[in-house]
């Protein structure tokens, strides 16, 4: 009896079954540093990103990045199947399970090869019968492996539709944000496009929808982390950019903009930040997050903040006209930006801007701008009506020279 072969076979078997259970069935965050799925992602994602960044053109990078999620899912299934085959083969070999193989002589190498062959045909339930067991132990193990194979195939068949259903449901809200916040999305653009009579009510409903979206992200992407590698349909869209833009909007509504949407903004901000923090823990980005906390990223420069405030004030939004509002905004940004930046670096995604990009006459206009210019005069007048009392933001933008941003 080869004790080492039996031990390795049992370790592989338990490791694969436990990893598949945590990845497919368990509705909680997978735990353990020596999980097969975690090791597989560590081995494949970094080289994949390195090769794409080094050799691919900028236009084809996103397309190549989008291959990783579906391709890694298929390869992971293959890895699980191969490990199961070799696990049972090692157990057969270690127990000296006798197989009647008329095509090969009984040597150690040929016996190991016969064990691998029998394990493969049994796991995939081929039932060829050319190599037959000649003991009760062998027959029991073959029945157990065939049951494992059937269960494995059933899990895979049930896992893929669940995964793609969650992905499609995630992308619906990301696609809908295109008409509401631009593409790529920006918090300033989202607020400007809600500059109409009743706009704050529409903004409150939108943030409520994104509160539920974040809760669904917690339920699906924590249980199925591979979904985070699935890219959106368009290069200038991503779930991380959309979530960050919503958090930026909530941060503005909480600290800078006065209006009735503040309460809903607080609720959406809380669950959105929770989503980023938990996903960072799943991908073990604690060190990167701490690095960004020690050296905060500059996503919102002073000149961009001033331009953003001027645009919102001109559109009719009532801003908190004091320097402390900028300090409050900086404080709330520290609660989520390190997590967003760490995830963006790891997944190689871009975070959105705060203020919309100034219009370029040489650049093609998006569908929103084209349709907005074709509205009726009454609709244009409704947009120009300030739906909340506008407050002068001169003190907000130029408080005095002794209080710079």
C-alpha cells in the first residue's frame, strides 16, 4: 500500500470538493488561503494583465480583458475535473486496487496509467468496460467516483446560468446609467441631467434603485467573485466606475448640495461603501487600501471642484456656501476612495471623473446631447427653471484668499 499516494489523493479530492462547494454552493464569502480557485486566479490574472498591458494596443486591451472572466471559468472547470481524476487515480494506485487490463502488462507505470484511465472514464460516466475492477473495494470506489462525476456535472450546469443571470442583472443598471450620468459616468453630469422640475424626486428614486443594486452586488459578487472580472459591453462602462460615480454623487449630496435627496444619499452611500469594502476583502486588497489611505489619491483637484461648483450653481443647485463643505467632502471621500482605487488597480479599470468633460466641437456628441437639443421650447424652459432655491456660490468658490481649497 502506497501511503503517500493515498494521502495526496485524499488531499486533492477533499480540496476540490471543498473549493467547488465554497465557489458554487456556499452563499457566503469563500475563506481559506489555500483554495484552488484563489490559487488559480493568482497564477493566471497577473500574467494575463501583464501581457495585455505590455503587448496589446489600447483599443484592444478591453476586449482582451473581457476574455478573462468567461475563459477562466471554463479553465477552472477543467482544472477541477483533472484534479478529481488524478485524486481518485492516486487512491486506486495507493490501495493496490486490481484492474483487469488485458492491453497492458502489470507494471507500476502501467498500473498507474490504468488507474488514471479508469478514473477518467468513471468520472465522466463513459462506462466503456474495457478495464474492469476485480475486487469489492474497487467496485465501491468506482460507484463513488461515478456519483461524484454526476454531481460535478450537475453543479456546473446549474452554476453557469446563475452566474450569467447575475451578470446580466448587474449590467442593466450600468447601461441605464449611461443616459443619466454620461459615458463614462460622472457625478456632476448625473446631477446636471436631473436639473428639471421634480428632478430631486427622480434623483431620490434613482439612488434608491442603486441602493438595492448594491445590496444585490453583495449577495452575488461576494458569493461568485469571478463576476468581478466580467467586463461590461462597452469600453467606457464598468460596474466599478458606475458604483464610484454613484458614491461621488452621494458624497456631494451629503456634504455640499442642499436638497431633499440627502437622506436617500446617506442610505445609498452606506451600502455602496459596504460593497466596496467587502469586495476588497474578498480579493485581499487590504495592503493596497492602506497604501491609498496613507497617500490619498487626488481624484478631485481644486480647479475641477471649483468648475464643478460653478456648473451646479449655474444649473440652479443650492450649494453650501462655505469652506467647510469642501473639507467635509474631502473627509467623506476618504471613506471609500482608497477601496475604489485599490479595486481599480487590481482589476485594471478606470475610475470616473467628478465633473463632466467640457464639450469638444471635434468630438462626436452622445445621444443624450443630441436628443436634448431637439426638445420642445416648453421642455427647455422647464430645464432652465431652478427646481430648488439657488444660493450664491461666490463665497463657496472664492471665500477669501486666506482659505484656499
